[in-house]
């Protein structure tokens, strides 16, 4: 095949990926609008646009519903889904394991334990229990990340070691959380259990701000390291041949992924399977080029979270079903599909 044919083939591939990314962005926008409209009281599109244009200071009930309840939930869906999916892509890349996810790091288990401690002790910040719970979850998740980073700095942290340490952290903090639930009163134990479901009713503009800032920062970092990540996805030996230190790259990517996961789960709780499913969907649509996978995985994660939010509203009347339950129901059959596909 001559050089012109190769260039044309490359340009056609890039054009196809750009068009696919644009279609995916349009789907995310449509789902976001639909998510704001749907609820215990549906809001027509025209009324929704007028309410948004009037701003948050309008005294109408529609303004309160849209600006204080639904928009924070929708934007939290967008950025939490994008964060978990981007973290899942990065973790799968550095571990070279298609079944790896943010849960592999043990960070989510640490966040759940931190939240359980705050709930048990009634820890409040500025008189608000939910801020204390979110802060405790964030601090504990970052502490787990710092501990794993310390282990990695003492000795070379290979992909296998990273997964094993994550499994150990998961079992350890799950055991501690179960002990707290066992010792707590039935009411407190129920609250702790409810936090682990991933409930969007805990969304706020604060959760939106934290998750959006962390996702934007890690997205920029990921683009800067996209060619190194693409090389690492082809194997550690190939990366070394291109002058890349795989161990240093793994530790750096692990650190930023941990911060991303921590900020995502600190407010609404743990959400299963988003970080596992979305990167694979993006690879099926966009290929293995990290430049497209980074933003594509993020959009798939947002789309999955928004879809789960819409389904949870439609399935429950008067209350929102925890979104973590919906993503788990969706994720289990997809996990079986990945297992069967990896055997082939």
C-alpha cells in the first residue's frame, strides 16, 4: 500500500472517530435535558428553558425544583460518571487488565469506611452532617491512595502488585465498615448501608464543583500523557523501548486516578460498574487511540449515569431509587459478556 493510501486511510479513521465523538456528545446533551425534565413533577421543555433563562433567583416553584434540586443532580451525574469512567480507563491502561475498575484501587472502600465513621460519630461541619460525611469520605479515600503510593515508592509497584494491594484494601475496609454497622443502632446501620448505594439525592452545587474541577484537571493531564498511555497499552516492553519508565508512569497515573475517584464518590457514595463498562464501550466505538478514548470514555460514563438516573426516577414514584442499584443491574450482564469475550 502506497503512502497516499495510508494517509487517506488514517484521515478516514480520524474523521470517523470525530463524527462518533460528536454523536456521543449530542446523546449526552439529550440525556441531560431529559434528566432535568423527568421527576415527581415533569417539566415541559419550553417551561424548562424559560426557568433556566430566568435564573436561580426567581421565586417560582419551578425555579426551586430546577435550580436547587434537578440541575445539581444532573451536573453531578455528568461529572461523577465522567470521573469514574476516566479513572477506569486509566486504571485498565496501567494494569493492562480489561476487568480493572476504580474499585480495584480500594479507594471506594476507603471512602465508604470514612463515611461510616462520620455517620456513626455524627460528625458535622458548619452544623451540616452531610458535609462532615462527604469530607470524611474524601479524606479517607485520599489516605488510602497515599498509603498505596507510599508502598509503591518503597518498591516497584507492578500492575499485579497494584491489583493485589487494591483487593487487600477492599477486604480490609469492608470488614471495618461491617463492624461499625454491627455495633451501630439499626437506624445508624441503615443510614450507613444507604450511603453505599450511590444516591443522587445527596447532590449539590458543591458536589458539582468538586467533581467538575477534579475531572477537568485530570482530563488535561491525561491528554498531556496520551501518547505515553497509548504506548503503555501495547505493553511495558514497548513503552520502555520508546524511552518511557512504566513504573513511574503507573504511579503517577494511579495518583491522579485516586484523586479523581475520591472526589467522585465522596458526596453521592459508591457507584458500581461505571468505571468498568464505559471504557470498553468507548474502545468498541473509537478504537485504542487514547486521544479519543479519554474524552470518549468520559462521555460514555456521563451517558450511563444519566441513563441510570432517568431509569431510577421512572421506576420509583415520589422518591429516587439509588442510582448505584441501577448501574449494578446494568453492569452485571455486561461483566459476564466481558468475561466470555476475554475467554474467546
